[in-house]
């Protein structure tokens, strides 16, 4: 399978700690952003080395975006 290495960045008007704890809970992201579902596929927590499958959208949408993200580095309470 092909892969692409990326660095994501976004500016959010909230404290780093609040954003961190929200993103850290990938498996429940769908509770506040319904089209987005995440599953930990390697590891049991979002930490360095964890792999997270992301699925945005679901049929009958014409486009369903699916990708796997590997957590490379974290700064607890600040950055994933």
C-alpha cells in the first residue's frame, strides 16, 4: 500500500490542553462530529506509535475518505 508522510496543522481557539484531550479521544470523535469515525488499529491508546484509522463520511455519500494515521510524536497536553 502506498503511503504519504504528512504533518497536519490547524489553529483552534481553545486551550492546547482542551484540544489535546478532545483529539486524544479519537474513538469517541463521532459523538460530536458525526461523519468522522476513528478506530485505534494498533495500540490501546493514542500515544507514539499508535495507528488510527480515520473514516470521513459513509454511504450514500459519493465520497468516503479513509486513511490511517500513525502517531509519530506527542507532547502531552499540547500536541499530537
